[in-house]
């Protein structure tokens, strides 16, 4: 029996007019062999439809495999559905993922389809190297357009992601999060073999304020995670009154202090460090 968990809190901005769901990518891929026994099945989908409406099932030679589905959605229209089999997979077994997906012309998978893969006789190795994340550019705060399914306000950000130790790229994933005081907000999710990681990622950071931090997670086939250090941005503040007087030709009495750092970034660091300890 499949158990479905759905996130109750929806994104702050979401185009939920269309409830259809397209499957963009899946791991393990069709025809994969030697899949680790502790692997996870991951579906990357586009749309706001519920998991139950798609009709997904995982089976082996004995029938339906028991386990749990978890759902995580980006701030936009992309969702990540992860299936964890109860007790793990059996060694040297053939599995079949069947999905009754809506037929579309631009999805990675169209119509009714099935994916088949075979396990090996081993568990996956843990991640020995954490990923890296660096900000390349941060745009000005921009008001979004509802017709484009954009957030009310956002910054357009480019970031460089460097994966950690990669063994099975078609079964490993990159997740990009916005660090928030209340938790973390998924901005982007991509399979590692889906793009050239020498090029910058382009994402929209919603409601960024004057300071924000991003961090990246590299998740391998077995669900083990490596977490990058946070990449943070602070908007340049205006000089204080004394510096304004100085720049305007006045005097700078009492010494010219530098502009104090924005508090928002530093407030996020303790939360991020707690998360890193939990996932390490």
C-alpha cells in the first residue's frame, strides 16, 4: 500500500490555475542496472496536481512495493516526489514504475508509460565531498507579473553550483534553497546529468528584502545529502548622517564609522548551521 504525504503549506506564489502534472525527469532512469538497495525513486514534475491524481505505482515480481511518498515543491511550478520503499529494495530484483501521466507535447515523458530498472547487491556510498555554491550576480528588486506566474517581488539571481562527489549522475540531484527563518524554501531542483554545471543557474529569489542566503544540497541515489556553505547577499546600505555630510563637503565629527552590516544575513546563519548538523 502506498502512503502519500502532501505538503500543507503552499508556496507564497504559485500558478495553480492548471492542475495538470507533467513528468520532467525520473530516477532511476529506464534501463538502469546496479541500482543501490537503499536508493530512492525520484520524480521531477511540473504542475500543481496532486500525487493521487497521477496514478503512480512501483512494483516488483511479487506485486506492489510498500513505502512512502514525500512531496516537496519549489516556489514556482516544479515539484519533487520521492518514494522510499519500506525496508529498502531487494537485491538483484527487477522493478517497474508505472505512471498514468497526462499526455503533453513539451514534457519529458508523455502519456501512459513505465520505467524499469534492476537493483544490485549493495547499498550506496555516502557523500564524502560537499557541494559548493557561489553567487555570480544579483539583480535589482523587481515587481513581478501575475501573467508570468512571478512572485510579487523578486530578485533575478545567477549562482554557480559545483556538485560534490558524483557516482551515478542520472540518479543524483541538486536542490537550491532560500534560507528562511521559518525553515527553507526550495527554489530549484535538477538532476545532475540534466545540464552543464559549468554554467550559472538562473533563479528568481522571491521577497528577498535587503539580505538573503542561498544554499545547495547534493543528494545522491541513496538519499544521502551534502550541504554547501551559504552564499549570502547584502544590499549596500546608505551612509549614515555623518558620512552624508562628509560626502556633501561637510565635516565628519567624531570619526567616520563604516556602514554596519545588514542584520538579516547574520540572523540566518545560526539556523543554517543547525540544519547542517542535522543533515550531516
